[in-house]
C-alpha cells in the first residue's frame, strides 16, 4: 500500500453532460465511445512507480466489458509510449479530432503529478502550475504538461461533445508522509517554463475552476481519493499494486446491476477505502454527481468478462488477477451482447479457470459449448484466495523486541513479513521504548506495548493476529451476487437522509456521541433474503448489530425494506472512531454471531456444512481456507461507514 498525496483533493475529475442531441428528423445517432488511457510506471528521469499500468488496464477492461467501448476506440499509452509529444498528439488526434456531439469521451491518466513554474503574467497565485508528468519529462528540453494545457485541450474537446470524463490518478502538491509505499509525486520543476503549447486557447488558456484540471463554470462531478488535507494510498490485492481509490471505484462499478449514478458508486467506494485507511476519505462534489456513469443510460450490462475460444475445449478470458479473477473459479458463458444473465437467458457453457495472469486468464470447458468470440462469462462460484496479513518491521536490526515478535509471527501461517517499506498491511516499530502498530497509513491502530512488559511479545502477537482476523472478515465480499441490496443512513436529529460524507463541502458529515440515526436496507430483488449486519469498528471489535439475538432470523421481503434505529457511542478513552456497517444478504439463514469480537480469537463453529459459514469462520480465525469455492449467487454484501466523534 503506497501513499499518493492529493492535489487539492484531486484524484478524479469528471466533467459530465446532462444529455445528448438527436439527429434532425430521425432516430438519434449512435454514440461513439472514445477513451485515451495513460499509465506510467517506468520513467526516464524521475523515480519509478508501481500499479499505474494496472490502473489503466483495469479501467480499459471496465470500459470495454461494462460500457461497450470497442477496442479500436480505446487508445492506451503505457511507460515509454507515454512521452509528452505522444500524450498531446493522442489527445488531439484520438479524442478531439474524432469526437462529435453526444459522443462519450474518457481521458485517464495514472502516474506522477507535480508542479512547474507559471509563465510570466500567469494566473497561479503561488506562481506554480499543477502538472502531469510524461515518461520523458525532466530531460533537458522536455517539460511536464501543465494545467493550462490540459484545460485548453478540454475546452477544445468540449466544443465537439459535452459527454467528457477526466480521470487523474496522480499527485500534484501536498506533503509526503510515512505510509505503506511510494508517493505518486515528484519535486517541482524549477526551470524557466517554455512557451505555452500552440493549441492553448487565448493568451492564457481557459479560466480555471476551483480545481486546476477542469474549466470554470463547467457542469461536472468531481471524484477525489481524499480531502485536500489528506493523503491517498495504494492498495495491494492478490499481489498486484493498484491505486486504492481506482481499485475500489472500478470494483464497485463492475458489481453494479442496472443503471448507476456517480453518487451510488461513491457511497460504496468511500466505505471500502475509509475502512482500510483511517486518514483517507474519498470525496464527491458537482452538479452532475447524480448523473449516470459516463452519462450512459443504454450500455450498462451486468458484471461479466469477455471470453474467446481456444480450440475445442478451452477458452481465454480478457481479464485477470487485476480484476480479481482466481484459478479454480467457475463461470457460465452467455452469447455475445447478453446484458442480463438470469432466466430466460441460458448459458452456452460452463468454464473452470485453470490459469490466471495479471490481465488475462484461461479455462477449460466443464460442460456445453462451443464458445463464440466475444462471449460473456459470469462468475457463479468463486475460489477465494488465502488471506495473508503483510507486515513490515521498521528498523528490525535496531530493536531486539521487534526481532522476538517477528520470530513468533513467522510461525503463523497467515502472516508474512515484507522487507520493503511498501505493500504492507501493518507496520511495527519501536518508539520511545514501546512497540507501536500502524495500519497502511500512519495511524496507530493498537495501544502501544511497553518493551519492559514481561508479556510484551505475546501482547503484540495477540494484537497482530487479531487484526489479521479483522481485515479478513472485512475483505469477504461478493461482486457477482444476484442477492442485491442497498443501504442508506438517515439522521434522526437535526438532518435529513444522507449517506456518510455525502456532501463534500461538509466533511463533518458524521455523528457526535449520542446522536440517533436510522439505517435502511432495501431488497432490490424479486426473492426473499435473510438479513444480517455486522459492525466492524476501527478499534478492532466486531459486533452483531442484527439479528438482535444469536440464531434469530430477519427475512427481507422481495422489493421490501428493513429499518433499524441506532444510537452512536464511543469506547472509553477514544475521541473518534469509524464503524463499518457491513450487511450480508443471503438466500438461506446464516448465523453470524460467531464473528463477534470474542469469537475472533478462535471460537468458531466446527460443525457447519454451509460453505459460506465455513469461509467466514476461517476468515475470523485467520487460517488457511479449507473451503474455498463458494456459490456467488446465494449471498451478497454491501456496507456504509459512519464516523463518531465526541
């Protein structure tokens, strides 16, 4: 997990149209869908990064599989391809030159951000332009691409179409801090700036809005990985580096069924990111945040992966580990163009994955066939990977106590030490004669343990194994479920309905101690579901919010809703805490009471034959998962995050 500092809360900028025009005298013309995706891990003159190419490949697969972008219309520049000239030429030739009114256009940049001196007479109060950093930038005659140039390109593009999405996964200003990895930011370029790019509109480009990378007065929605005074992090999943915000943004969009707005998806993205990084709170603002994603009401399909035949009995899937695929998972394959994958739609074949690479997979036909090119595969049974907690020991050579702790934890099969100061889940360090435990950001998540305590080693080991269980339970998810539910929060005193952090201008969209609120869960399916809710608190506890008693059952009627009134509290000695309210919807009754804090220490049911119960039990214990293949159609999850302050 790697730090990415924020530029004025800018991680993703999205400028979205409110509609599109029909051709005169007939049916509306079909929208063209254009995308330019740029990811740079390997730089010519500045430090390299990890995960930027993964971000771009993940976004490419999303646009292709979910929104129907055709391969020729998606231009990708990675690493040495992404020079300054190549980026600017591609923007003008692939996007501006081809776009027509109503077309959908996406620009995604993942890499370093920085600043450069503003030209004399410029418009920056601090005399610096915010920039993106091409692969060859900082060579003697090559400079960053400043916000003035980006805004001018956007102005030219907006004259052609008003369906424009800009995504920036980079850093521009802010102070780096200790955390689980590298920062996507390089130092300012203090050289005298060159003349403005020749395409710049007007003497000084277009007027900027509150954020540098969007024009003033544009109809827009702004999605950012964190608030302006916070840092943004990278998330490592299945051995792959990704931007935390990008990873969960793509994951939630992939899981969506039916039409989805930016606000809908951000509610869940905020929960996933904030649950893992206490100091990072994704933001959303803008007049278009309730528009459909990419302003597309027609192409959104249920989650699937494009699939092609390999001979008579094998297939290739156009997705891999970056998108969460795992060897041993079972897929059903439907005809090309299918958008819903429940009856009356009929699968043509069943496929089991045998090999999963970063961006592609292969599988063998279990039944049915043959498979056509560009068929659509839907996961029906997921092979869950063993959950491992990754730990980095800070200055191990300088702490005898840390060496003793590591010796004990090295014997735990689900905990692994990492030598590099990035890609970890927890960091252990000796400070002021105490052992401190940090999460993926610099927040200390456990009480410090005095080195002089005779039981120091066992106390630290207990803390770490407890957190391994907590994160394992948090990570249990199902992105392909047909057990679809929504969750929303309503403040009962002094406010109306809103999701946590719903208003970017009100970062205190949270609760004080003693406030009452109501949580509502809606069943979006035509079948009854059993409802359970866990409260995973950032103090490490896990409580069963509902049902009220172990073994009790709550049935959520088809298309029905369930509500419960709650009151906020804080543990003794804490001034602030976050609660992740995780909802499980299942087609059969499941007893979740064993997941409460006391049970996390290992008291789990031993006699259950239900694969989901066994999966959760093993996650709670943090052990290797003997039951790995779990039916994905019979259960689903969603969550909401609340913050409680004194």
